[in-house]
C-alpha cells in the first residue's frame, strides 16, 4: 500500500521543472554567445522533472510485508518494521515512529487526505499501550 503525496506537491515539482527548462531553452535560443552557465537552467529543470516522476511512481510512504518505508530520491529513505514500533509521538501534526534502534518521522502535511486516513487506521491498529500512542482514544 502506498501513502500518497498531496497532488499540489507533485504539481509544484512538475511546474518548476517546466519553468526551469523553459528559462534554459529561452536563454540558449536568445543569446548570441552561449555560456556554459545557461545549461544550468536545463539541468535544474531536468532534476525537478526527475523528482516529480520519482515521487509520482514511489509516493511518500510504502507499507508492505509488515514494514513501513519512507521513500526518497536522494537516498534518504528509511524502513522500519511495524511490529517493532514501541512508541508513536505526535507533535505539530507530524508523527515520529520509534523502535529500540530507529526513528522515522512522517510529515503529515505532505500526505493526501485519503492516504492520511488510511495511515492513521494502520497506526491505530498497532498493539501499543495507551500512553505510547496518540490513537488510544480513537480505537
């Protein structure tokens, strides 16, 4: 199961990529003397488009086979087992899932509304003591 990004976040990356590519193309086409720095616009645009495509395919979180994984394009993904979670903290709308050795922060501002409902359901089903979960009153 994938916990999806908000569509707004995905659209912003796509639009920024298109704008940077358009600026790069315009600066290369209109200049008589092409400088190597003008290709930087194109590189930035391609990186934004790549980020958009990665996020579109992989989304924010993946929950499968008893694990939750935070996906990241630049190698900052983390993975923890759901059955090893012993504490869920909620602060400023964000969740911090803690195990004995690892910690995973989830920014709920990035998550689509329907996916956030599904994530809350999954986290509420974890067998945690009421003092170690914000979902104790919701079960």
